[in-house]
C-alpha cells in the first residue's frame, strides 16, 4: 500500500470512528463507566457492545479523543 492509500485509509477509519461513536455521546458513555485499571478490558467490551463496534475501534476512539 502506498503512502496516499495509507493516508486515505486512515482518514476513512477516522471518519468511521466519528460516525459510529460521536464525540459527545462517546465521552458521556466513557465517563459513565467506573474505570477500574484492573478491569479495562471489560470497560472496552461494554463500550464496544454499546456502540456496536469492535473493541479495537473503541481503543482507537479513546486514543483519538485522548481520554
């Protein structure tokens, strides 16, 4: 994959994250969870199920929002 294709794919992935997990809604759901460092995997699973996305998509959204 060339650089232009990589950039386009990253942009498409970011667009999908924003579409499926809108910032305000996602942050509200994120803040409603009791984030226990020993149980982060469960929290990610809960968010993934709530938004109908993969756990890796949730991790990417958390990272993109710097939460």
